C-alpha cells in the first residue's frame, strides 16, 4: 500500500482527503496546511491522521505520492524541489493537467508553423521567451519571459553578441544556414530545459537581416513526464477515487455534454449513466436552470443553488465550478447535496451555535477599564496568569469585575479557541452542583438521563472553567474539587471510572478564605491549590480616579441597551459620584447610571446631579455626623433610619410637586409602597408631619 501526503487542507484538500481515504490501495500518511483550523486538518485529526502546519515535516519520511491540493503554482514548485527521491508529485487535477500538457505541446508546434515574420506578432507572444539578433549576432530583443527562463536581465544583454551571453546558442548558425530549426531541445547554462525554434528573418527581397529564437521552459513538463511513468494507473486511481466518493458528482465537457457521474449521483438522483453520459447538461433537471451551462457561459463558479433533479424531482442544492487549465475552459464539475441532509446540518449548526454562546468567553483585557496603580497591577498579574496553566484565584468584593477578569484571562491564554464554562457555586445545591460539575452515569439517581450526562468539567476539557463564589462550597465538594486539581481527573456521579481532563481552573471569591481556614469552613490544602496565582481586584472606592472613564464606558453600553444617546456627565454629577463610597462597586455604578438615564428626557444628553438617584448610604452617614451630638445618644438606629426615610420622602414629593407616580419612579419603589410610607409618616401636602 502506497503512502500519500496531501498538501492543502481547504475545501479542495478535504474533498481529496475523503476520496483517497476510500481507495483500498492508498494510505493517507499525513495532511499539511499552514492553517491548523482548515476543514481538512480538523477532519484528519478526528480520523487519527497525522497533521502539520509545515509540509516539510513529512518530506524525509516514507512518502510514495504527494498530492498538491493548494492550487498554488509556486507551492507545486516547492514540493517538487523538496520531494523525496522516487516520490510521485500529483497536482489536484493531474488528469486535466496531463491532457493540457499534450494540448499545449501541440499548440506550440502549430503556433510556430503559423508564425509570421512581423515584429508585432513577436511582441504579442510574450508568454514565450524570445531572443532576436541582427545579422551580426548582436542581441536586439530580449523579452521578459526570456529574462525569467535564462535568469539574465534585458538591460545587461541588449547590444551584446549572443555568444557573450549564451555561448552555446545556435542562432549564429541559423544566420549562416538560413534554415529554420523547430522544436529543438536545448539546455541552458542555469540547468533549465527549453524547447526552441530558431528562424532566420528575411525581407521580401530575400535578404537576411537577423534571426530570432522563440522558446518555452519545459523543465517541469519533462520532469513530470519522466515521473508519471504509468499515466493509465494514475488515471484509473483518480477515477476510482471519484467513483468511491460519497459526494454526488457530475462532470460535463466544454460543450455541456455529460462526461462522468458516480454511484452517489445515481443513488441521489435516480439517473443512470445512459441517462446522462453524452446527453446535454439539462438532461438531469426536472425543475430549474442548468448550472453547468451557466458556469460554462460565465466561467464563474456558482454555489448553493436550489433545484430539483431526476424523475422523482429530488430537491437538491448544487455547487458547480468551471475546469480551467492555463486559461482554457475544459468543462465543469458539479457536486450535488441532498436538501434533507442540508436541513439536518442546519439544525445541528443552530444547536451548536446555542451551545457556543453559553460556553464562549465574551470579554478581553481591552474591555477592562481602569488606570489606577492598584488596578493596573491586577491587570498585569492577570495577563501573566493567562500565559501559564496554573490555577488563578480572583479575590475582591462583589461587583468589582471578577468575572470580567476570568473572561479576559481565558481569551488571552492558549486555550482561547476552546470552551469557557462558568459556574456559580453558590447558586446550586450541593447534590445538583456535583452532578453539574462532574456529570453522572445512567441510573445514578432517579430521573437521570438515559446514557448519563457529561459534566461541566468534561465540557470544558482543553478549555477553562470559572468557579465563582468558590468560598461557598461545602466540605464534601471541596474534597472532590481538590481531587480534580491534584489528579487532573473526575469521576461521574454513580460511576467508578476516572476520566482524565485538561482544564484551567479560574476561581473567584469575595470572602476571606484565610478566616475560613481558621474557622474550619475552608480546607487548607484546597486553599493552597487555588491560591497559586492570587489576584486582588481593588474595590471602586480605592480607585475613584477611574470613575470618569468607567462611567463613559458604561453610558455607551447603556445607550446601546436602551436606545439612548447620552453623551456623558456634568462636572457636578461626576463630583457627586466621586464623593460616594460605592459599597456595590462597578455593578452599583452601572445601576445608578442606568436609573439616571431611564428618567432623563430624550432631549437631554448629559447626566446632571438631579438625574442621579439618591446616594442614600452617604447621606445617612452625613446626617449621623452632623447630628451626633445628643442626637445619636438619644435614638437607636431604627429611629434614625425612619427619620431619614421620612425626610427623603418629603423632599422627593416636593421635587415632583406631590405627583406620587413620578415620586415612586424616582425613588425606585412601587406606588403602593409610596402610599404606605406617606400614611406611615403622616406626610401632608404642605410637607408638615
């Protein structure tokens, strides 16, 4: 069995890969493409086939056949130069290429027979090398193709004798004999093989005024002819690949007559060879326009065209591409897909997209706003942690942005193309959390799904898992998590077989884990496993210089959510925000700005002080400080809060001219609650209790 290396893993490479896999006499040794996420690379990995982003990794190995599926001429040359001795280099369309080579040779002979003696026709033959000398052997014309083939520059050779440039040239002999030499093989000094015709140039009086040589580089043609020693065997192999393909394929010639169909085509359409071969391209269509004929007319591929084919009017989607070799249209190839298969794939794709939306990380470090020294230190630590596989522990108060950091760490790591799974450890009961994290086997408990279920650790394999509020885990769950961190494996609920996993753990907590160790609520060994890269995210009250930039960022986000066009904050509003101590951190800042924007008029573009909801925490604090002499000593906290609440209600009612609906909206309470409080505090319209 011969080993095959495929270079190029795009759609064409994937098709070649699948076709070669069906051939019994060939073994897919490896596939290479510079894009490791190309469809052929992904398919090969799933089927246990070697892959590499550098095809040279396989050149010194036991390769018998190399198939170039890149369609890149320079790549073909590189492969040829570096292929192992004895290996056969096959272009993706070798049958058409070989046929074209024969046509090209015949075309060359015919062209040379019909060459005229006029210079304008010589210049029009720019794809061939041309050298013209005068009657003294001095070079007068040296075109670009001649430069490319000989490696000599026109500016250097013009005006020199031909033997000074090409010592073995036979053009001076043509001047002497006045005889035409056609299709002569010639070896240049640089090792290139050419086929050349040398023609004397005579005027109408029969007087000699020079000679010219027209030649074509046939190095690759000759080498290919030497390598493809058994063309019939290669052609048979390619036909076998097409015939064994699961894709329904039809091929027509340049006039639209059927040339080839495979069994998959017959199975899909119900049409046999006698119904199609030699018949017009419209023979298989029951409803719709022939895409083969359209492609032959336009020389452009078409994709995703719906039509009905065959006697059963099978609904299909067709992709048709022209077969063009060196500018010559030789026909077209169509691949037909069953619509039912497409519909099933669409359903699966939509399902996959839904899963991806729940598993992907949405934020990067560019989304993290903050220039304060402490915050920048946290960002730098997070960027450093992203480059390592170690567990990261995010610490900080609620609302400081721990989840934002987790997203950014995943997206900056080498796991960013894999899944990012988020788990709130405090949101689920212990039993439910265990089955969600580790999965379960069939029959593990009442209501367990048939066949069991993969856990979130398995879903996150090769990616990252974010365990929020890790300090809320029970002792039992801490022990099981410790096993995952130590052994890199999990055991499903109801199972006994360890399942190895490769997951980066990002944990977050807003509680003091050290106090938890002292009180016995947190396992010390788990603490040290989690605390490898601790990152302390400072609260907003310690970085108030970031409030302006944060507010601008949040206003942009809120504008998109609410369809508003608010531009920013006034100086007074910004000063008020900076004077507040922000117990709820950035989450509270977003809430405050959102509430302010909701109640702004659509004509207002700046958030002013009166738009901001009452920052109650600071006002209570200020009231206590102002009245603490005698006031604090005589009243308890409950009375103080009630008195302050009554003052706020009176102020809000006065601002809104005692419109209770507007007042309730401003205060963020229900109208029913407002009526209750007005009755409770006996607030009259004149503002007196």
